[in-house]
C-alpha cells in the first residue's frame, strides 16, 4: 500500500511503488489536471508541488512522494501556496494566456513555485525558471506578462 | 483548403440521448427524452432532418457529451439553445485546439442575439455532416485551413439574429406591443414605452412557438458591440487555468482499458511474430492483440500498458521497409531538380529572360521533415454504444472522414459512429489526418479486444514523434535575373517534395493537372511583378507518411521566396522593403502590411550596431496577409538570439482582436521552432528523434519580445490560426544575413557552416 497525501487528503493506493507519481495522481487518485506530455521530465506538463517545490511528477516514483505534501492544480488555490496560486491563476485569466491549455496546469504550478521563492522575478529569472515548461502554442510572451502581473498583485 | 469531394457520405442520423458516463454538464437542463424538445426544432436555413441539436446529445469540451434540452428551452436552430435559466448555449461546429473557436463562434451569435457575454457558453457539436459541415468544404464536417471564423461568419450571425427575432416576436405577442418598439440589450428584451422587460429565459418557451425568420436582418458593422471589441474573455480560460478542462487523455469510463502500441521501427515494416509472455506477466495487463499497425497491449491503467508494451518482443519483417536517410533523400531531390517538373506557373519566357539578364542569382533552399508534436499526444477513446454502434471521444478535427474510417474498420454504418469532440491539446494539423490514422488504430484495438470494452489509446511521446505524418522534407531551387538597373526580369522556381494530398480523399479537389496545390501555395502566385516567371513541381513518392502541418505549403514556400527576394534586393543594391514595394503595385494588401511592419518594426531607425541585424518578410496564406520584422543578435562564434519580432496582419474584419493577437504571437512562436531548432531526420530509414530532448522546440528562454499590429479592415474575415507561422523563418534568415553578411538556405537555421 502506498499512502499519498494530496491536496490535504490522504489516499491509500494499491499500486506499483515504481509507478510515476503522475500516473498515480491521474489514474488512481483521479486528479487529471496534471498532464502527461513526455514522460522524461522534458516538457513540464506534469508539474506538481512536492513539499512546496515544483517537480516533474512523470519522473518521480510514487514511493518517493510518500510522507510529503503533494499539491496539484486542483488543490492549488486552497493549498500552502494558495494566495500565490490564486494570483497566478487570476493573472492567467486576466491576460487570456491559454490557447490549447494542455500545458497550462504545469505552467501555473511552475510559475507559482517561482513567485513563492522569488516574488519579483525579472524576465531573465522568469526565462530561466520557466524554460523547462514547453508550450507548443508558444504562449510564452503572455506567460511572462502574467507572471509579472501576479507579482504586482501580490506585492 | 477548398471543397474536397468525398464519396459515399450518408447523412448522419440524429444522435440519441442515452449514455452519460462522463457527463459533467455545466448547467442544469432537466433530463428528458430525446424527443421531448422536438417541437422546438425548427429548420431555419439548414435542411431540417429529424431532431435539431438541442434534442440530441451534444458533445463538448469539459463535458464529453452534453445534456438534452429541457422542456421549455428554446432551440431555434442547430447552433443556439436558450435555456429557461437564461443561459445561451452556442453549439460550436469547429474544434477548439487553442485557436479560439469556442470564443469566436459564440461572439458571432452573441453579437446578433444581443446576449450578455457572461450568459453565453460554447458546447461542441456532434457529428452531423448536414448541419455542422464546414461551409467551405461542401458536405464535410471538420476544422482546418484556418476556416472556422471565415466559413461561419454569416452562418453564426444569422443563427443569433434568428433567435433574437423569435424572442422579440414572443415579447411583442405577450406584451401586445409592436415588435419594432422592442429593444434587446445585454440579454434583456425591453419595451421602453411601457417599461416592460424580460430576460431570455423568461421568453424561451414562447419564443419556440414563433415562426422562424426566413431572412433575419444582420447588423450593420457600425452597430457591432462585441465583434471587434478589444478584449472579450476566452470562454475556455478558467477551465484551462484550474485543471478541470477535459481532454481525451483525461477520459475514464467504467471498465475501460488503456492501450499502448508497439509500432514498426521503420516505415513499411510489418509484424512477423511476437512473444508477449513477458508483457502478459506485467500486473494489470489484460490483453495483447495484433493490429495492422503493430501490437497493442491493453491494461487497467496507462503505466501497466506501457510496461507491458515495453516488455513485448516483436519480430519485425523489415524486408519491405524504407531504408533511406534524409541525406540520401535530399541528394535524390537535387538530381530531380536538374530537370523540369510539372508546370505550375508560366508567365512570359523565364528561360530566355535569364539568358539575357545582366545578373543571375541562384539559390537552393531546403527544409527537413517536421513532427507536429502537440502537447497532448495522439489519443482516442472508443466505447460501445446503444444499438451496436460506438462512441468515439477525442479532440476531433475531421468528423466526416473519421466517422467513415472508424465505421469501415468496425463494419458499421457511419451513422452508428457517434463522435464527441473534446478540447484538443494542440493539433497544428495532426488531428485532421486524411487516413484517420490514430482513430483507425483505436478502432482496430477496440475490435480486436472484443468490441465490448471501452478502450483508450494513448501514444507515448516517442510514439507520437516517430509516427510519421510529417511536414515533408522539401527542396527549392531558384534562379532569378536582374536587368542592368537592378530590376528583376526573370524568376524560375523549382520545387521538389512529397505530396501530402495524393492518395487522400482531397486529391480530386486539390491535385490539379498533377500539381498538388498545397505543395505550391505561396509560390504559384507571388505578389511581385516580375515579367517572366516559371514555377514547376516534382512530387516524388516515398513511404514516409506526410501530412499538413500548420500553414502547410507556405511553411516552405515562404522561406524560399522571401529569402530569395532579399538576395535579389542585395544583388540590386536596394533596400529590401523598397525593393519589394516597387514590385507590389498589384498587391496592395501585401504591400500595406509590409509597410506597416517596417514602420512599427524600426526598419527606418538608425542601423543596428555590428553583430545585430534586422530582417523582413511578407506572405499571404489562408486569405490573410502577414509581415514581420525580426531582430537578431549574434552570440559568440555560432550562436544567435531572436530578440524582437514586430508583426503586422491584415485578416479582414477582426472578430476577436485579442484572439488574433494571440494567434499571431503563438503562430510566430510555432514557426520559430522550425526556424531555429526542430528537425526530424532519418538514418537508414529510422527516425532519429523520439522526445523533446532530441526533437527540440521553442522554450521560454528563446521567445522574443513580440508586438502585433492589426490592419483595420471591413473585408470578409480570413484565417488567423496559420498565417503567422510561415513568415518568421524568412524574417529571421534575412535578419541573420543582415547581421553576418552571408545568406542562409536551410532550416533549421545554423550559423555554423
């Protein structure tokens, strides 16, 4: 049995301990806001928070997440980084960042983790931190703007 | 794309309201039987066939199927439903894959209906070729060619205007006042003289009894309140920011098995045999089945299916496989380019004019195979439906073609294949596959697994990258002549590359006199007045599967033509903008976007310092005109960055300016991947790339600052999803030439020789 604490709730899962956290979340906890994009930590669509840090859930065995607080996009607004997360989600909507939307859960999780540690990132800091999250619709210009907007809202 | 001819299309029967396994309706229509709302189904300008959309199940993003209309709801036509709860539901016939259709189509309805934007919600249309066809494609339902707004512009406005007319009629009758005295503003119907007013919901039931206006009057553009409004929030924004938007990958049905497939390692390889003992030993694996495209492992979850797939030992018969590499293909194309191909354009006598030219410039341009690499890999759900049919659930882009293909595999009538359209996590052309490849694969797996179990096919990123259906590799050879004054007198353009159309249902419409029109779009007619022109085409056939990729032929023709124009300007000693403008007398819209981009992009500012360069390009595609100025900075011995891109676009009437801006930003960014880093290469027939670590795409750190300028226009609206994509590569290549003093002829652009 794997015991996972996700968005403040505890789940007992009878699954392979080697299963990536991503698939445990999506198919066994039932939280599908976190997406599969590459499976090798190259695209960031699977980004969640583990103990407050943004990690790629596609490449972390679920056993490694046991005993830590996991936050997914579904639990972001009410989680430990709720205030930052809400500001990021609001800025994303104010600027209509999304296009196809598939990568955006991961982008928002990554951006929230960035602002939680660096409340006023400049473009270079944003580029460096967000470069692991691919958006094939190339909404990057708006993501940059939205991160600045969220930072201002939180200041 | 123009109208394709598709044979054997039977009109789809109206869908019935039955299953609701994954329903997550966002509003509260009362459950009712499919026939209950039949009294409200009124044929307007579309042929009335059975029930209208309101009575059938309507699929939609975030819902994987909608709710039947309730008694009292008002469904005046196939596109609009007004609920007694005051909701306005707009049935969208085009896929939302990021390009904004689920915002744009409702904008058109809401404008003429005078609805409040907040009360309007989009849902996806079911498959129904008669009602939801793309008006530019005959009786074919599908999304592509940047046609969503262009083909539906009047259709959706009429749908809104008709509904408005019926609401007004109902109010006039109830209030016993002349209809002409009634106003509709922001979702409220009012009679100012008597002070009476009502919301749409209150009038819905009575409106349904009103006669359908045969020719509803449309607003004069000067009266538009929503069309052209600077910012109208996207309808899919919140769901996509909170993780609740439903994609195919997210669908889970009771008893569903997930499938992973071992695909051939080479194009043309086949399964000779396989050993599945290790695969079957993986916990969770339920079945292993052979299908035409490989061997599928079905399991209770994705992880088990993938583990099982990876544990298969497949004996591949590679005797008939394609074993050439990209380098050999290119060498073959070079040989082909030595002799004339099928004539495409012939004006004057290019050969003779070249012979008499003062200066002759020759250049060869080439582009590689490209994968679409949408963030959501190809995936599809198939599940048994009532009456022996099936439900297909996916980010559906090609309803008519896919319905026939799936029906063919399963031995069903097309009408027995219901298709529910979810959001697509990108497509860039991939989900509009003329062979319905991944849907056909899903259907084979469903069938081989017994046809009773819901199946979800998910491709891994590696499957997706290696599966073919690429933008083809192309070679362009150009030769042009200038007279003594530097004026171009001859233009010879030879194009070599696979046809994406031959062998598909689109062939009768799109291959004309042996010339695939998509191979030559953007080169067949150039906006430059050159008195002698000859364009011809070779379409060699290869087993590498190919397909349209965002902006299609223009992805390579714009690169060749616009770089060559710059080479001619340089040879003539002229400024690239001035040189183009003097040749564009008969193409004022291209000329005007070019000038606008130049003005806003700092073209006439003082020259950039050493190590930096500015480049420009202009191109028309999908009816729209786009020009870009790109600025680059050289970095070290062989690096460079694209710092800033200024875009001017003329796409006729702009429905949602912010969506157009977003498509320009994103379309440019998509093209920038191809300009800077993306490349599928073959060695001995094997695709060398597999995932985002070796199939490189644009990331945040290389996204330039971008600025978009819209040309005000009252012309009919034209495409915006694709036209920005092809313009960036030549703009950057020309900027790089300006910065380095040498020309660049290959994509992706590399400074190192």
